C-alpha cells in the first residue's frame, strides 16, 4: 500500500506547480497589515477541495470588521477513517506576510516562477509547501481508495502571521467541539533543511518593557538632574543575573538549551549629546524553559528593579508586552514517534524531538491539551525576499504525512 501511495505522490509534480501558481497569485496578506486577507485564496482552495472526495468540508468564518465581507475564513476538510472518533489533523495557514522591499526580489513575488526544483513566490514555503503536502497526502489516499485507520483532516487557518486571533485561537475558543479528545496535530510550518527536527516544545515567551524615570538636565551640571540612562544601564547589567537564577538546561532545546534573557530594543531618549536624559526606555526578551513559570521570572525582575530604584533614586515602570506559556508535547506521544519514524523512512535521516525558542501556533493547541508536532523539511526561506519552496520536499513531506496517517491508530 505504501509503495502504491508513494508512486501516486511522485506523479503529482505538476499538481504542486499548479496549486502553488494559483495560491501565489492570491496576496493573502492580513487586512491588519494592509492586505486583502485570505478570502480569495480560501475560495480557490475550497473549490479544489470540493472536487475531492472529502466526507466533511466547511468554512469556519471568524468575524473581523477589517476583512472583506467582515470575516476571516478557516477551512475544515475531513476524510473519514476506519475509526471516526479519532482524527489526525494537518494544520497549515493561508495568510502570508507582505513581500517587503521589492528591489530585493528577482521575480514578481505574486507570480510563481519555477526554476528546477524551486518555486519562487511569496508564501510558497510559508506555509504553502506544507499545505500542498497535506493535500497531496489525502489526494493519494482518495485516488487509491485507501481509508486510514482514523480520520485524516486538513485545517487551513487564517491569521497565523499576526497572532491567530481570527484563526486557531478563535476556533479553540468558539468552535472547540471541532476537535476530539483523542485527536493529534501535525503542523508543517517549521523544520530544517535536513528534515530532522520534530518540534515538540517551545519556550515560554516574556517581553518586558522598562521605563526608567530620573530627571533631565544639562550634561555639564549632572548634579542638578538624575541620569536615567545610567540607572537603566545598571539595570540591564543586573538583569543578566536572571541567567544564574534560572539556570537549568534542557537538551530538547538546541542550540540554546537554557532560558535566555536578552536586552533588545531601546527607544531614543534625548536628541542631543549635551543633555542628560530624564527618561530611558528599553526592552527585555525572555525565552523561558517550560520548567519555569513566567510569574517567577517577573518576581525576580521586581526585586532587581527595586534595588536599582533605591540605589539611583529613580522610578522604574515595568510592563509586560507578551506573557505566554507553552506546555510541551510528551516526547513519547504516538504522534511524535510516528513522525520520527516516517521522516527516517522517507529521508533516510535521524530525526529527533526538539524544542525551539520561537513561537508557533502549536502552542495554542498544546495548551488546550492536544499532542502536537511541528515538522517539515524546508530550506527556511520564510519571510525572506526571493522566497521559494522545494518540489522535492513537498512530495517528500506528503510521503511522511502518509506514513503517519496510515499508522495513526
């Protein structure tokens, strides 16, 4: 059966090109980023899916006043398996980011250009490569009259690029009964060129804004003021102690196996050299191992802030810009083991369960109690000029998903 399905998938090269060509021509940029949204792209995909033998096919439209027709479309397409109470979901997103500086593109970002194994165009890899792989998997099963042990379903989301408010977050909140307790998710929206990363965990994200308030004065008379920049600099150094306090390591996360606490953005304070700033603002980006709580990090930050306020006679306002935690997927979960085994079979490699410091939509599902893996073999061209997808990887991942589906029981 596997050989027959793999042979089918290998015959879909032109299908890959056709699907990508139509999707790239739909500039599905969020209306909150100046684009038209996913409506045209969703309509095209729905028409393709309608021609296939799905047992369930429907929209989940989430209201968004800024979007065309006032909604952001999400699509569910389910192909029944022998056990209809359990579903393997492959989730991909339809929205894309803007192309950026057009001068950096060698081709029109909204016109597919095929050069050998590569298909160039905005969105071709992020996330259309994974979306196409997921579609080819079920296409091969349908055309071979194969029913998997459990249901196989596509979940095509809106709004992944800007927070998922109108995508998976809304679905989990308002349409949670879409999913069953035994369901699992495969998200082809992250990976590496070797196809060895099976992502099962993410670090907690904590972005903190610090506003240090002193007193502005002329640089030649510092005793008349209170230099907020100096106090701010000392606070930045003191925050480095977070590395010592939260110092556990987790080998699942590589290469950054520890929590990280890095000062990043800094706002302009005064426009001229000879003025001592009365206000200084900077940010701290914290990526915290799941074994720690963000609340404990904030408590330690509060102690450090208090010490700096006392030492420099300043006030410091602390605000959290992002405060998100993510539960890990058990590395021994069936979906993890099946994905590792499937990737090893298809790509002849050695996949391993890994964690990442960045955030994916998988976190929302994990926090809702579902086992999730993020997997794809890709060249990591997301958000870059001259973005491209690999036809070979698209077909290869479809084979990986096929093996997972055939063994998901």
